[in-house]
C-alpha cells in the first residue's frame, strides 16, 4: 500500500489517514507531497488514480483500489483487518464512537478556520470567537461523556486507542498549539494522545520539515 500525505506540520487530514494506516497494522509506503508546492499543483491536475481526490490528501493506493478521504481510508482499512481494531466491541460504545467521528469529519468549522493545525508552533494570546468557543465546549463535552461511560479500559476516549482518537488527534494538537484551557480529565487524555508512540513519531518528523506555510504561522 501507498499513502500520500501532505506536510506533517500542517495537514490534519493527513494525520488522520496516517494514524488509520498505523492502526491497521499493515505495512505501507509513505509519500509526502508538500502543500501548495509544485508537486501539490501537479497532484491536482494529474489524471488517473488521484483524479477523484481533486488534489486533496490523504490518498491510499492498495493495488487497484484508490481510496481518498480520511474516513473512507479508515473504513477501507477496517474492512481489511477487522472492524474491532478500530471500533469498540460494545454496540452502544461503537454507536457513540461512530457518531463522534462523523461529527468531527463534518463539523467544527469555526475551530478549523481559527486554529489551523501547526504541530510545532505555540501561539500566545489566542482568543476564540464565540462560534469557536462553542466548538471547543462541544468537543470537551463529548470527550467527557466518552471517558466517563466507556473509558475505563485505558486512557483514550473509549479505553484503548481507536478510530475516535485517530479523528480527535489533530484537535489535541490544536488545543496544545493555541493553548486552549481544558479541565483536568481532558488534559490527561490529551497527554495520552500526545505521548502515544505514533504521535511522537509524527511530531518528530514535523519538527524537522523544512517547509513553512506563512498563512498558518500567525493568528488570523
């Protein structure tokens, strides 16, 4: 398999696709295409396997299968290796995990717009808009419910690391970068995600990247 991703410092969707690939346990080749560079423009205009993505990342190639969109990649991999590797076994917990992932996939536009992912940056003096504050409160509420109802088996949202943590890992990065104040339970969860060996590997590579995208280096 091959996984095409963008810059590790900035690309939140790439992080989700990459974590999904790691969670699958399958081996894959990692191909980085710097966002907004010449390769990025070529990816947008290329015919063939990448055409359905419209130049977006991540993209998974698996023999003749081409899968774009991070959630589609996660589900494709879950079909290959067994869904229990990604989702809670308990039906009630699984229903909540699926709902949280779907909401993360489609919502929180204010948070995304005001707090672009920048793994290696720490912003001083960030004040969220009311819409962004509501996104943050919604996320913290979901984290609290998942942890209290289903998190007894470990430090992650549903105990063990899974699809929900894959999807909220970039949020953890954003909360750290923009120094969002969170309650103790959330800080403990964020620490568990941040210190996960896969996140540490991603962070280490992002810190060594040479690319800088200026629009993501200042508070808008």
